[in-house]
């Protein structure tokens, strides 16, 4: 099947971006270099086309009750403008997807889902809606989305795009009326830096991209450095650190599962796993050598396989060879000495915290 294209596809090609399939879309992986783009976000400002992400609107009398039913976090009596991170899970605790839930108004929620899971998620969301007085709207085709990220993101969004965002604190959202349409502007960031997400029509997103490029205030960034940035601060990627077989408990994300609320899909299985302890856990590993551990490489303990690497890089910000890996829980303790099988050699490493680099969000 042919890959989809975002509203900015032609602009990426014109800039000479390296394009590659991701989540069913042809997406820019890099423009200049992953290292240069990564450092721009850490030190100044970068902009990402994330129009491939999916969006679903949930409105109606039972909207809050419904969202709480399918979502591990708790949106009970959420203030308008608040954003929540969490998961949708199957009854067995496996992860359907991880997502953001925006409280846009009373009985009005906006779900942001992963591009690779759009069709699966939409089917799941519809399937679970029986018996709830709600209106679901799959609006992924309407919205384009830009992520402006880095320590200078606030000034770029304010001065280049003319969008008032200073009052937004971390994990909040608001609407802004401009140029004849209503934008959704949030402040979350999937990079470990301060950042804003701007949702608008395809025409608006194209105009905004052009303004940002003409300003020279931020570098266009591809999905290559988006992965290195999120990985360094321990943020999961669905398909790597979360999946239908990797539960939030296994991934170390129990804090986003509110077991004190009456119910949510998967609650019993996840609570049982949390109480008894999962058989496998997602951990961080730091190698003594500069060899790069890649997804799928074997993790060994005293020569025996105990798991596999989920994401691995030579960290651009720290210069260390590090990875996240799913391993047997018996070997997940900090300080445990392990090894990574890289081709025909093994490289020693040690279990460390998954957050390899400190986040710099504006709280």
C-alpha cells in the first residue's frame, strides 16, 4: 500500500530531506544531520512536522466517563486546559497505544494518538463506545501539526508565529483564533526540552512552516533526532518500549495507571502484575565501550540471554553508549552487570536509570 504524505511533504523534498516510511507516512528522517538537528533542539530551537499523528475528538454527556473507561490515567473533574499522558490497554494489560488526552472543555476531550496506530486505535475507540452517550470524531485528516522544541521555543512561537503562549505551563493547552481559524496550542514536548505543539488546518500549517523557515530562528528537524532526543530522557516509543505484549507496568509507567479510580480497561490485569511484580521490565543499560546497541540485539547475563534491546544509541548529549532493553525482572536491578551481543562480540554494560539525560521542561 502506498504511504500517505503530510501537508508539508513537498516542503521537505524541496529542502532536500532524507525521506523514509514511518507509521504509514513518507516522513523526513533528517535534513542536515541528526547530530546537528539534535543539538539545535537541546541548545536553541528546532521544528518538527508531526502531522502524521492522529487526533480523535470525544464530546457528549458521558465523555468524561468514557475517557476514564479506556484510559489508564484519571481525568475525573479535570480542569479545562489540562493534558494527561497515559495508555489505552487491552483486558490482559497489553498496550493498545500510549496517548495524550487534552481537556478542551466540559464534556469535550481531544485524544492524540500515534501515527502507526491510527486505524487500530480508531477501531478500538469506536468498539468501546457502546453504551456511552458520546460523539466521536476522527479528525486526523483535518489537522496538520508542528512541534516547536527547544529552550528558545517560547520566543519563536510568540515572535515568529505571533501566537500568545507564555501563560501555558507544562502539560496545558488552549485554543487561539487567528487567520480565520481556531488553532490548538499545547505545551508538552517529546524531546525533554521546552516545546509547543500547534494543530491547525493544512493551509495554516504550511504558512506557519514557511514563516519559521524564513525566520532562520529554528532548524527543520526530522524523525531521526526526534528519536534520539526522546530516548535520552527515557520517554517510550510505541513498538519499542510499549506494545500489545509490553504493559505499562513492565515499561515502568505504573504512575500513569490510576488504580484508585473505579475501573478502566485492563485494570485488573495491570494491578495483579504490579502487585506480583512483572516477569520482565524495561531498563536502561550503559556500555563501557562506544559500540552501539541496536533494537533487537540480545542482552546477556553470565552468557545467557535475558532480553533484548528496545532502543539504543551513542547518546549525542552525553557521549555514552546507552540503550533501553526489555529483560527478565530478576536482572533489572540497578548496578547489575550485563552484556550486549553486537554481531559476533559481546560488550559489557551495567543497568542504570532509563533517564540518561535530564529533562529541561518549563514547569
